């Protein structure tokens, strides 16, 4: 029965986002389908805990300041 149910479930494609503070430092991460609506979220390739309280490396910022509606 589980096999039948799993065949019909939609595969969710999660995207990764980092929340930046006013100085551009990473203060949180979120993985979800759409860009969060509140805050200065930027899309990143992957979540890396070493980036907390640091500015993001240049190549990791995929969608800086671009929001999809």
C-alpha cells in the first residue's frame, strides 16, 4: 500500500535561501519551494552553517535582490 501512495506523491523540489541582516551577513537559512515573502532572502546553492554571521561568498549568491512573484 505504501508503494502505491508513494507513486502518486508529487516530488517536492526544495530551493535554499539565506536571510541577510542590514550589514549583509547571513543570519538564517530556509529550504522551501518559493522565496520567503518577508525579509532580505537570497537564493543559495546549498546550506552551509559556516556562513552564519558571515557575508556570503560571491559565487554562492544566485538570486540576490531578485524576487519571483
